[in-house]
C-alpha cells in the first residue's frame, strides 16, 4: 500500500491510507496506521489490527465513496451485503450438504499396477504434484463423492495428476469421462492418455466433431457395453445419446471455457460421481466455490525443474521483429506459433512469413478446416515436420509442443487476459528459454481495459502466475456477484477483500446456526474456535524501531507478514529471517514477538479483548452470553484454573457500555515475558 491508496477498514468503511505513524500511548511509543476519512477525520489502527484493513479493489478507474466516521451508512451497507450473501450461500451450502450426505463409490487403495504407472513417469514429480495426487486419491478412497479443483499454471503437470486418477478409476472397474473445451485438445489428450497408458490394460477413445458418424457410433456402443474405459471429448459428452455402463470419475479440463448449460447437464451426470476439475486461471466464481469450501482445492505452484519464465515483449507490427525472431528460433531447431484470429487474412499472414523467412516451412490451421486435415496438420507440427504454425486460437488450450518456444499473438489487445495467458503457456514447456510477442497498436490507441490486460501480462510473466492473473482479471472486469449469476454492485461499493471477509463471516454463521447438524460431524475431534479476532490494547512498546528497520514500507510489509504467521514454527522462521537481515532483535521487537504468542493463546482460551496496561492484564471473555463457549470444556477449564490460582488472578462480571462482560484480571504484569508466562499457564502449557 502507498500513501493515498483507498483502503477498507471492516468497522469504519473506505478511507485513504495515510502511512505508518508513531503515536504516544500513556507516555509509551507505539506504531500505528493512519487512515483518513471524510472531513479529514483520522483513525489510528494498531499494528495488531492490521487484519481489519485491506486495500480497496473494486472496478478500476471509479473512485469509491469515502465514509464519514460515526455515521451508520457503512454499517447498513455491511448488513445488506451480509444478508444478501447469506441468502445465496444458503442455497449453495444446501446443495453442498446434499452432496455430502450422498454415498459415492469407495475406491480401493493403490494396486501394484497403479504404482507401476506412477513409476513410469519420465519426470520427477514436483512436491505440489505429489501432494495433489495424494489428495485426489484420498478423496477417491473415501465414501463421499469427490469434488476437487486442481489449480496449476499452464505446463505444471495437472494432466499427469488426472491420468493417475483416471487409471485408479479404471483399475477399480469404473469408466472415466474427460471433458475438454476444444476439438484439438480432445485429440491431444487422447494421444497423451494413450501414450501414458499404453503398457496398461486400458482402452482409450475420444469424441469430437472430427470423428465420422461411423467412428462416433462405434465409440458410443463400446461405452454403453463397458468395453471402453476412458473417453475424452468436447461438450458432446453431455449429450443424451452418450450412455455409460458404469461411470466412476468425471474430469473437467479448463472449466472456465464451458457455459452454464454444460455445467448444469454435468450436475445431472455427476450427482454422485467423483469429479476432478483442472484449471490454470480459475474464473472468480470457480475460485470462490473453492475458497468457500464448497469444493476442495489443490494448488500446484512449483514449476517443473529447469523451467524458465517466458520473456514477454509488447511490440508494434514490424516485419523486422517477426523475421529476426523466427530466424533465431529456427536456427536453434525450435518451432514457432503465430496466432492470427481472423481466418479471412490468415493466408496473407502465412505468405508474409514465407516471404520474410524463405527457408521456413509454414503451415496454416483453423477451425473451419476439415477435421482429418486439421488433425494431420497438428500431428505434423508436433512431429517437427514444419517450423511455423499460423493458426487461430484453436491452439489455445492444452496443446503441448515442447519444441515450440516462440509465439506471436497478432492484435493481442482484442483477447481476454485468461486467453492470452493460456496462449503464452503454449511455449516454454521445455528447458529452453521461450519468447512471447504481443503485437498491438500503441497504448494510446487501445481501450483502458485492453491496456491494463497487456500490462498485467507483462507484470506477471514469472512461472506460476496464473493465480495472480485470475485476481487481476477480477479487478479489471469488476467482480460482479461471486455467488450468483446476477451481477451486483456490492463488490464495487465495499472492495473485493472486504466482500470476502463478510462472505466468510456469513458462511461461518450459517455453519454455526442453520447448518449446525451438517458441520457437527466434520468438527468432531476438532476443537471449536469461539473467538475469530482478538483486540489487543496495551501500553507496552511493541514495534520495530527506526534504528532497527529504518525503511517505513519495509516495516509495514513485515507487520503485515507477522499478522499472517499462524504458529510457533512459522514465527521462528520469521524471527530468523529478521536476524539474518537486520541483526540481533532489540527488546521492543522481542516483546512484539511475545505479543503474537499471547494473542494465539488468548484466542484459543476464549478471550475476545486483552488489555495490558499499568501493570495489569485484563482478559474479556466472549461477549455473547448465549454462546456455546460458556457450556464448553474450554470454559470449564478456565473456571478450574481461577479456583486453583486465586492468588494471581480474579474473575468477575463488569457492566460495560456493550453490556455485562466476564473479566479475568492478573496483577503485576510489567513485561510481555510475564504476560506470556501467565497465558501459557492459563492455556494449560
């Protein structure tokens, strides 16, 4: 965040960020974040409450409304948003609940054939691939229908995870359907699956518009009789005439390419069939379902070894650039894609390339070609029979030609972000340095959104940036309503991150109240959290001093990072990193570390507010008198602790402006070390 940015505070609404500032609390120095609201009102936010602030992300270019402190407008907007979200989430969770209660097929643990297949993989699995494979298998071996999203960038090995899952299903005498968005990808996957499974007793077939009526009829007959184990196809797979003998697994590749109708038909096929969805740039809604836990999520972020980021260049149309780049690629025995999405002039473009680089062997591919011709062309290109493929976006999804390491995209300003990212991902799939050229008019001649898309891709060219691009896409297009089909202005009014927070709150409330029975089984054995966020009010000096870290931006970034640390192990890593960069930690920084530990224990034992001032430490227990907390084992332990340790603490009720509160007071707490010792006793350490 930079000074002047719009930020949203969950309690006060949208204001402007005024930077980090030193303030005096009862004669002691503390650091706080300054937020400026309407009429120049100022709020100082403690570094312990950083989680309440998020940068405002709405529709670009339209400044949000700055709120007036103390007015009810923000509160009302939050309540309206929460009510709306609850309404939509209610239906979603109901759907999820129904699926949870359904029984699916329980697959057997891995057989020796499964191990054979996995050991025949010619590359070494990345840690994320191993983890995703294990998660998918665990889902398949449970008796609930799987619904998992594997999100991994282009070329990071999602297909291999899918092949292993597919073989596991076939090994259990079940059939597998693989749904893909394009005809070419169906053919590519057919080749990949057949190649990987050729040593195994598995039959693979495919359906797309290139197959003749006779071939289709034969494939459908084999499916219905159970003679075909794996079928790969475009949306033809959801037609009524496709009948499976015993479908056990549905794999959906690049889900964002399918319309709502196809997805609705899928629901009927896959009511209790295990479903695995693969995507590189998830659309906001897909991502949302996963973040909401209405779907399980596995993320593959580690690139395969020896991969390089793709060098991305934005260029005007220049024959010299095109000639030089193609000549360079051919000299190093590589191949080139040239994307031109207008069939009318595709031959002229191919002619121009032939004129510029007379030695190049040039092929042309587009969706209006006869099926068998296009398949032959793709096969020839994969086998290296020609150097340059001039094609429409038909190559966008999934085509894997490791030897192609340069791509030109003509009129790149006319494509969406996800499409550009996918096309760029067609190159750089081996250990060679790859180049991507976006051919566009000058920035001044583009629309605002087109310019932002191209700049986003320049900015996110490192490996594994599909997730960032999905988030940027959200920002450029405006998020609409994440949960329902209808668009809604809520996100633009309160900012995306705050919408997420409110949505998570709403979902937690639904889980605790309306859907308590459903989530009770899931929570069994897991200790319930009664406190979501803890407010700390203290006169201890807890900060990174200027002498220790003199750069303000760096300090803010470290406070943020510290706020996201979840356990002792992560905290030790954080401390070691600090010592490594800035030297031994001064007392104030060590006190800050202790305050984080105090916060964790206080939250766990049910304290919502902790005041450490004037040598006293006062914990305020859960405010809601009807909370389950007061009948829990955890509270019972608190009572026992107070009875045993009446010499060091007192528990009493006190009338506060917010109502009657239960307080626990410790005297003689003059250091964070002492506060931590007492908290550890209270937490039963």
